C-alpha cells in the first residue's frame, strides 16, 4: 500500500469519527457515521485478502459464549488483515474461569486490560450490556447478545445492499421470519434500514411479532422512517406480497426442539421464498434479491436461489471482512 493510499485510509477513518467508541447497537452510530463507515469499507475491499500493518501491536479479544462460524472467523480475519493480533476464547464455559463461577463482569474487567478492543457474543443481553460497562476505556463490540441485537451482522448486510444499489434510501425491503421475537439480526436490520430511508415491512405471525421496543425506537428517534408490520401470511400470499420488493431479508431464528418442532416448521413454510416468484419478477424486469443471515435450515428458503443472481447471502460473506475491518479501524482510530 502506498503512502498516499495509507493517508487516504487514515482520512476516511477520521471521517467516521468513532475512535475509542463501543459498537453495542446498530444505533451506536449516526447515519452519517454509518455511511462514512461504508465508504471506508469500500476502500478496504482490496485488502480483505491481503495483509498490511495499519495496527501493529493492537489486540482484539473475542469472547464467544455461543457457537459461531462467520462472526468469529470474519472478525479474526479482519483484525489480522489490519496487522493486529487476535486472542480467541471460543468455549469460555469450560476453558476459562467462568467454569469456576467467575462473573462475566469480573472477566470483562480483566480481559479489557489485555485488549485494545473486545468482541463479545453472549446468550443473555442484559448480562452482556452490564459486562460491557465494566470494560472501562476498552471498546466493546456486540457480536450477538441474546435475542436483542446482532448489529455487526446487520452492518454487513446493510453494507452489501449499499454496495449493490449505491444507496439504501427508497429501497423496498421485507424482513421476514416465523419468529421475529428471537430474530436478533432482524431487530438490528429493521432499525438500520428504516433510519437509512428504506421502506421496511416486518413480516411474521402476529403472536411472534417483533418486540415493541424495536418499532417504538424507530418511531421515536426516526419519525420520518417508513416501517410497517404485516402478519399471518400463507406461502402464496407471502410470495405475492414480496413481488415488488428489492430485498427479502431472512434473519432466521432458533427452531424449537421436541413436539413443537414440526408445528414450527409449518409456520416457517408460510414465509418460504419461492424460486418461481423471483423468476417471474426477473421476466418483468424487476430483481428481487434474497439474503439469509446463516446458518439456515432446510425449509427456510428455496436453495435453488443460491445459483441465481438473486442471492446476496454469500455475497455478504465476501463483504463481511471489509466492513468489519472498517469497524475495527474506526474504533482503533489513527
């Protein structure tokens, strides 16, 4: 990387103006900061398969109390591409002092002394938020907390949409799941889309609607945002509903086990995106993109979509390293 390019990257980092801050929610940044972060990510794309010494000596510590493939590995890759180092605790329940009944707060107080930034994934959002407050001056990134938010997943999906269209304002997007209560990525994505000017519809069964705080936060803080809830589809009516959409966003959710599993799968089928719906739209000259946050289960979407120009799920994986590099760089600063 030339000195001129390095200077331009440092300028873009300054434009985000997020040095030393924690990224706890998709609302941790302003709209201007998000768009500046996207521009930084775009300029870092050429480096997402290369290595350069922008942050030598910096350490990111990953504390993952839940299984992860993409979030954990993309953060590891991003930090190492930036020239930093990574410490990973992927099974703290058995391999850390948590197994000896240490509190998460105490763990965070200690780990924060070792790291320049901490990425935390945890099944309990309240405990995670409290522990993040124990990190002192060390920034914390939410890598997925309970059923509350998964803001960096939404960040990479917003970025992918921005790269595809060049804008988010005015796009028609449906966020759909058989259970929007537990779809933490959907919570983050719906808020990010709405505040950046998309027309957002959140589709689910009425009894599994998105938590009220998500809608209330959008309407309170972004009164001009366009968001609606739509309920109780069947497969055909859902596919008719998405015929004019630019993106169908499938955040996935935790399918129950045992006797209720089969009933849940039937509800999942009501939000199944049919390959034929996308084909018909393309014949009319309209492209409906579809993305899933992964991992996915059989029955959540037509897997034939993977081999069409409509899929964005794996394109977003390509972009995940660039935008997480950008987030880490913005937090670490110059």
